[in-house]
C-alpha cells in the first residue's frame, strides 16, 4: 500500500524521490529505487488496481441501491454527486481518498454524477403593483439566519397540467425553510410559503425579529402584488426586488431551483414513474427538500449540510445570546 501511495503522489505530479524522503522523515521506510523495482515487476500496479477496485466498490455502494423487486440497481441521492462532493462524502465516512483517485474510480464505474440543464424563464413582470427596490445588489450572503430570505417559483409538467412550486430559502445556510405546490400561479402561491416559513422559524424557537429580515425576489407579478406587499409590511419585513434586465438579480434562488429540477424532477430518485397530479409533485418535493436540508453536501458552506451549518451557528452563540 505504500507503493500505491507513492504512485498516487507521482500521478499528482510529485517526484518519487521527494515523496520517499518525506515518508522516511516520518519513520516509514521507502526508497525510490525499491519503488521503481517493484513497479517494473508489476507489484505497484497490482496494489493500485486493488485499491482502486475497493474505492470503486465504496462509491457504487453510495451511489446505487439494489432493488430486489426489479433485480436492478437504482440511483440514490448520493449518486447525484460529482467527484468533488463524492470525495467530501467519502472523507466524512472515514475514507482517506484524494479527488484524483475518486475521479479515476468514478470513471471506472462510468458514472459522472449529474449536471444541471438550462433554466426556463418564469418571471412575468407586473404592469401594476408595488415594486420595491433591490436591497441586495447581487450580494447573496448573510451574517446570520433570518436576515435575508430569497424566493422564487418554477413549474413542473404533469399529466393533469402544470404544477407550480414556490420556495423560500434562508441565504445564510441556503436552507429551504418552506415550499408550496399549486396548480395556479396566483398570489397565494407565494403567500403560503411565506406564512409557512414564519411559522416554521417560530416553531424552531428562532422567530424572525421585526425589522431585521429582507425578503428578496424577482419582479414577477406575484411578488409585486398589493396583497404580498401589505403582508410583508404587517410582519415588518423589508421587501426587495431584483433590478430590471439583470440576469443575476436572484441568482441564488435560480441556482437552487436548477438543482431541484435536475436532482428531483428530472430523475426517478425521489419519485417513481411520471408525474400525474400535484400530489406526485408534492411527494417528490418533500423527499428532495428533506434530503437537501439534512444530507446534501454544499461546497459553498464547506461541504456541510444546511441543517449542520445553521446548527453550528447557534451552537457558537453564548448561552446568554441564545435566550435573549
């Protein structure tokens, strides 16, 4: 296995002599001449192939599950990961792996994860209504939870017609706080998840403080409606709407909706077969949101989950601050 390690380092561009020198300095006897002799005899190659086979097997166990009913393997949520997130997941489970080795193992399995497709525009600007200013100016960061929420909706084709799904995401940990599916895109489509999000934060004991929260959206007619604007005012929440003709006015929310369409709607991981009614969409969305918040690793928050990232924030607060 020492020779396999040296081979990995050599493949990464490091010289054999320098690797052997470092190993020797920490008490592991390794000589460049012995390594090259073993490599010429095929011993290094055999060890490397065996190690790669073990790694490929570990990845396959994470990315696929066997279904006895069909006698076939089915993709799991972890199977959506590319090499970077798969590497992070393996390391969280105690495997000592490099990104290069994971890449080779995934290539051996002919598995590349999944990539997002093109986004479809759903924003229809309102001719009337109350349009707020852009309070974020493309800065989709927050110093704590409950300071900035972003929201948007998308559509899903079903046999019974279009289903519209709206989301609200807390910018701090990119956690989906609430979502709502409906068969029409009237104002209630975006009002309902806002009410749910406020209730959920209160239920968690993390109620939104009046005057501290920004609610950001694009310029869709649902978000500029008088009903939503008045409701935000009653809750003392500052409305924010992206600027006109700006492709990045709500890019964080659009990115998450892209993940939703790619990982949930366009696969059979969270739902079997076609989407027939709004109930099918709700069941799949509930399963995906649960995985997204509690298990999915996010590179933008140090390869942790949104739930872990939020928990770490509150755990870092002093006891006095937590109960103020």
